[in-house]
C-alpha cells in the first residue's frame, strides 16, 4: 500500500540527488501540507486528494467513502469521487457522483436564498445581508465540473449530452483548445462530421501541435483515411 508521505519523501530525495533543489523544495512544502492535513477536520478528504494525485485511485476512493460517512453533503468530496471513478473506468458511478455534487451545490444555494427571505420576514436585515452575501459567493458549477461531466458522458456514448457540457464551457472561453478538442470528438461520434472537421481545423490553426495529437488519438482512427482529415493533420514530419 502506497503512502503519499513516503511517496513524496522518496521523490524529494531523488530530486536532491539530481541537484534539482527548487523542485525538491516544492516537494518538501507538499510534505508539510500532508503532515498538517493529518490533524485537520477534513483528514479523509485531504488524504483522498493526495492519493488521487499519485494515482492510487482505489485507496483514494476508500478514503472518500470514509469522509462522506461523516460529511454526506460535501460538493468537493462528490466531485473528487467522480474524478476517481472516471479514472477507474466506472463511468456510470462517476456520473452518479457528479449528479450528487450538482444536487448538493444547488441545495446549498437554495438553502441560503430561503434564509434570506426568512430573515427579511422577521426584520433581521443584517442577517439577511449575511445570507445574501453567501448566495453571491456561491459560484456556479465551473469549468472543471462540466469538463469532467462531458468526458464521462462521452465514455457512456451520450454524445449529444457531452456536446452540451463542452459548449457550456465555450460560452465564456471560446478559444479553449482543450475543450474544443473534446467537442470535435463528441461531434464526430454524434454523426456531425462536418462540424467536427471545422473544429479540428480551428484547433490545429491555433495550436499546430494538435496535428500530432490527432494522429495518435485512437478515437479518431475511424476517420484516419478520410481525405479531409488527412488534409487537416497534414503530412508526417520525417
């Protein structure tokens, strides 16, 4: 069983041996964080984070289950569990966690809105302002959430739903090539080949190194001999 602390100690020792001192210092900072987290209230969540970071997904999953036993309404825990289950190719379960994360997130916003109205009704306006500020501070489900949800839905072959997730990110970040790449893939598998090719042309213009990525991506193998696709990725560099 891999221990995150031992993993990073070993990594720090390797970096020092290679005289990569700045990187070693960063690792030592991480070790301090791990030691500090051992005494924190969200110990199991922090442990799951560190285990996830080093690729110990099964252990990370078990740690999160323990966290959710004591804190069953934690958005961050459900989202991280969704990430872990995605890495374990448990896509249905990952989607369930993402749905739960969304439910918890929206529930907290509604709870604070309700509190605002309650405080107003009893003329406790200062407290109403406090809850109103909490509502404003609650961020909408962000890019990481919609990206992961889109990836999960793609794996579940729910391509139109995946497209919707990726487009929700592009509304505010239209030149995000990472998301455009995934959108092109989803459009292709949804049967929208022309749309996919237009997006691929765009991302290869913005970042030419995407051409090599497309050559190696197994998901685009189904169009590897297509004339238009070959024109987009260009000839092999020899």
